[in-house]
C-alpha cells in the first residue's frame, strides 16, 4: 500500500514538474537605457509650497472672499 502511494506521489510530482523542464531563463542587458522620471517629486514639492502660501494668505486676509 505504501509503495503504491509513493509511486502515485512520484508520478504526480513528475507530471507537475514536466512543463517546467521546457522553460528556459534568459538574462540579458536591455537595448535602451533605463530612465527614471523625477518630475513627479518636484511637482509635488511646488504644489505643497503653493498650498501653504495660499493657506497663509487666506488666514492673513479674511476679506478676500
């Protein structure tokens, strides 16, 4: 009984691993250089500064709106 169970488990393992034997892994350098866009951070900093200045302006002058 144990031998049959072991044989079934080995067969199942072989069936599950068989498709992986056809896979190949290829590591290569990219043709184009990698670029990182940093404009998002700069825009965010400008926005925060402008928002703070607007809040200060609204606090200082109550009669604007």
